[in-house]
C-alpha cells in the first residue's frame, strides 16, 4: 500500500492521487492538516511540504514529479493508461518546458494566496513581480495551446499525459481558490472544462 501525505486541496497532491487512480494503484491518504498527519510529515521530510509518499518498500519520496516517475516505473506497468513522456529530445524538452511553466505560475499564485490570507501587502515590489509572473505564464499558455494540449506533439499523440495533468490540476486549484480570473484566458477555461470530465479528475476535486 502506498501512503500519501498531503491534503485534498493541494494541486500537487492531486496529481499523485490522479496517477494512482488511473493506474489502479491502492493508496492511503494521510491528511497533514490534522495534528497526527503533520507530526508524521515532519518526521519523514525535512522540507515538510506535500506531497510526500512512503512506498511499500519503505522508500520516502518528497517531490511530486519524482513520485509520479516511481508510480509509472516499468515494475508498475509503465505509464499506461497515461500517455508516456516523449522519448525524442525535442518532444521531451517541450513537455518539460510546459510543465515548468505551469508549476512556476502556480507556485507564484500559491505564495500570493497564503500571503494575502496572512494579511501581507501584495503591492510591495517583489509581490507585484509574482503577480506579473503568474499572469504572463497563464496568458502564454492560453495563447500557445494546441487544441486541448500543451504542445503540438502532445496534440498529435493524443491521450492524457503529465503536461495536461499539471495544467488541469493547476487551473482547478486557481478556480477553487479564486486566485486567477479564468474568464481572461478563455482557451484555458475550455481546457479545464474539457479535461475535468475525466473520471480520475471527477473523483479528486479540490473542493473539500
């Protein structure tokens, strides 16, 4: 049994939950908002960020990308039914660039969300840069989608892969937390509406 430490609202935790559901891998979610979960998380990870996974062989992994790599390892049947990462250099770089863009924009919005909740002045210079970064990232993604995909190769290959998973979980968190007006990026809004019909995403909404 895979033990996943996190929260149901975290988009990074959700990515791991979706991959487990897609591949039929049983897992137990330990809620780190509870005191007992927080204590276990602190004992496992010096970073104390989620997700963290403890695999059935005792290995502990801190990062969502590395966790997903492990979940999609050959000894767990590979990536299927998800689309496997591109193996050609150009396709792989394009996919990694797309996921990096999503993650950087999302992390800016996450930082701003918690700072605003704690009463920080979002008009200071650094935080204005964070707001601009998020806006620029998601406007770029909106303008450069290839249909319901982040790269032209992904569109040609079809299926549901890591770039789509990264973007749909980010957008759904942004919608839930009201950190970004998706009406300003209609192609991203259509992307979200398209992919959230997928069963694994319907089973893992960010709304508690």
